[in-house]
């Protein structure tokens, strides 16, 4: 063969070879987290017992299991969502109650999410290295953009809303083009990974304190973690009726609270103009360099949001911002003030004050536009 | 060996022509046109295709013929002529004429798309492109963009059917391109600029894709244009305006 024909053949083969990500077995497996392995380095038996118990209860990516809801979440859907699912299924020519099996959900996750969130949901997929903020590590059970207070676990709707809306301004884009049934299945799978991760951590910590690990105890760990998830609904921050409307007076009041060190005190983090450059946001490190003062719960430096951009990760509706201010942002330094008490034991800020803050915050980017 | 090449070229030409012939029934063609631009744009595309197709078959046919005639590898059939002015004139002037003719025929189309954007005032929505997401901003109850009652919708822009619809395209990072194949509408989105597009469309749901390589996730930068009959559209907008000012949960489904 001549050189020319060899080259020609090579060029022809290029598309066949592809340049896709070919995950190895290790990247697709769940196994134990690096942290568990490290914590249990001295107890190899406990390591293998934990791995066995995890697999016995949660299965493997090829045979995923979720003890609290073995069939998936179909039975948990609220009536409106159930109706939306049935409508959507029918427009696709599927049975009205079509719903992915746990294995199909795991497969959807592998296709759409694994490359960022990693097989076990540790936020360590191959794409994670090149994006900021990092994909969420689900294994702590901490979610930022849920409509719940007290750092509760997210409700089912919170997860599906995140999937449909995306987390704007981050690499987490909207998955609204997926069918409703697939979104629900993906939410099941995120929950599975999250609960599995929490149980793993609980088992490791318990073993380190009490030196115990067996089937019965593991079952109790699952119950403990699952009960956290079941509390979510009772932690929902609801708002019935009209929202106090936006007005110059409201905004002025909001501005006052934003600056007031004893009330909102947003200024210490978000800065006077809302640029995310408040005095508490930055510090001077040992080398005399300016660096971010806060870390989030995963250990990454975190900057208070630049509110002049008008880009809100947890949703841009007034109610979304209300919930952020009410409950704070889980997993980071931003505190909630919705239920904070003043020195007399009364509420620190009234609900009108909270709405004043909402309207002020949402007015910051007005007219500016990027 | 020469003859093998001739046959190979002939097969190639046949394959290309056959793939065009079968494209519509196999779904390889553009989706059915659903905007006011579609009929004239399709006519233009077809005209260009026919012209190019004719030249393609002609040139490849001649190539095959010449290679075939040289099949024995001898020099017997070669002529000593080094140039032919008349021939060169023909193959220069004819294609040039065709090009000028094409450039002139597409002018109306271009004018309609780019220079006849209707109306002043606020567009129906602002379409924000970013890596790798579409996010739409609607003016809200006050009809003004950039005010606090604007509402956002991820992924999908909703517009009325049968009316002139204007959208303002904006980018948050790099160059993207707004492409709705069913509307035959494609427009680059340049950071720092506000570029308008317009169309009149039939009711339905249409894919919106990014047509400018914008980064690693370009392939999944998909969105949707939902075109509703005018009454439904009005009801939808009113519902959204109200939802924006309430605590109720929303899902676009
Ligand atoms: Cu793009």
C-alpha cells in the first residue's frame, strides 16, 4: 500500500474510533468512598463488611436498589404531577403510568449526569475538573436550592424543579427536554445516591465511635437517614395568597434592612452595591494575598453572590428569593433570618420586611443589564 | 486500474444523487417549514440545490468519462492542444452568471429577514444564550423588559401563532447561534450586542438548537419554541404574570 492510501484509510477510520469518553470499570462502580477507605484504613474487615452491606442494600449500578422505595417514586407523585406525567407519557405514545425502573433510571443518570456528578454521586465525574462551581456531591444529603428550611433534605419536587430549571449561571443546565417520567426517575436516582452516601458516612462514624457494624445496625442507619428525607415536606416554606407588592417604599425599607447590622446585615457579605465584595467575604491570608473568607460544606471557597447580575441559581421568582432569605442557603455561610428571634423573643424581622428585602434585592440589577 | 477509479467516481456521484433523492422520505431533510419564511427559503434552497446538482453531475460525469477513455494508459487519445479560449470563456462566464443571478434572486428573502423586522418597542421575549443553556426573559405585567416583574423561563420560549413575533437575542459569554430549523431561521448571537429576529409561525412545538460551536457542551444546547394560538398565548402569559407574583409552585408541564 502506498503512503497516500494509508493516510486516506486513517482519515476514514477517525470517526469510527470516536473521541468519546470511555469510562473504565472503576469510574462506573460505586464501591466505598475515598474518605471511608481512609477512615477505615486500620480496619480492613470493617471495610469489606461495609462494602458488602452497601451492596446488599443498595445493589450496584447494574442492579440498583433503594430499600425505602424499591419500585421507584411513582407512588409518591402529587396529583398534579401525576397528571402531568400521564399527559406527557400519552403524547409520547406510552402507557399513561409508564415510569422508568430503577435500572433504567440508573442508566439515564449514566448517560446524562455521570460525566459531571460521578457514578456514586461524589461530584467527581471527568467533566468536574474543568467547571466551577463544582458539580454537587450528593453524598452529604445537602442541597442548596430546595424550598425548605432548617437545612432539611429536599422534597421530591425540589429535585425535579432543579432538573427542569437547571441551576442558572452554573454548568448544571436545564434537562427540561427529557420526558417527565425520566425526570422523576432521575430524581429517584439522585435520592438513592444521596441516601446511600449518607448511610455510608453514618456507618463509618458509628463504627469509629462504637466499633460496631452489622446488618441490624445498618438497617437502623438507613432508617435514620430516610427519616431525615421524610421530614422534608414538613419543612416546606409555603406562601399562600398575595405577595406584598413591589413599591419604592418597599425597596427603601429593604435597603435599610440590607444595611442594618442587627437585622439583615446582608451588606457584610454582599457589599454596599451588592457586588459580593462585603468586608466579611474576603480576607488577607498569611502570604498577604486577598482570598475568599468562606468555604462551603464541601470545602470549596465560596463568594457571596454578585447581586448586580440578576442571575439567581435557585430561581428568579420573588418567592425563590424569599426562601433564600428566609432559610439561608444550605451548604454555605449565608444565614436565614426568617425565624431568627430578637432579644425580646419576638421575630427579628416581620414577613413584610422579608418581602421588602426581596423587592430590594431584585431591584439591584434593574436597568443595569450585563 | 484507471477504469476502477472511473467506476469509483461514478459510484460516488450516484450515491450522492441517490441520498438526495431519498432524503425527504428518510427524514434527512429539514423538518417541514412552519414559518412565513419557509416557502420562499425552501424554494431558494431547492433552486440552489438543482443548479449545484446539475453542475456536480456534469463535472463528475466528464471526469469519469475522461478517466475511462484513458483506461488503457496509452497516450493515443491525447491531444496536443494546450488551451482553448472559447471553452475557458464558457466555463467562466456561465458559472459567474449563475452566481450573480442567485445573488440577485435571494435579495428579497434577505431583505425580509434582516431589514424588515417589524415594530419598535419591547420584543415578546429576550432570549439569553449561555454555555450551555437557553433562558428566556419575558417583560411581565408592565410590558417592559429589565424591570422587577420580568419572568424567566428556562429552555422554552412561548410565542403567539400567526402574528409577527420579535425576539431579542443576547449572550452571556461566547458566540452562540439561534437556529429553529422548522422556521428556516438562523442568527448568530454575539456577546455585547442585542440582535433581533422575527418570524410568523404556525402553532406547534419546535426545536431550538445552538448552531455555533460554543464549547464542549454545544451538542446539548437545545431549547424549544412553543407557538400557541393567540387566545391560548394570552391566557398563558396572564397565568405566568400572576404566578410570578405568587408563592404557588410552577412546572411548565
Ligand atoms: Cu451555544
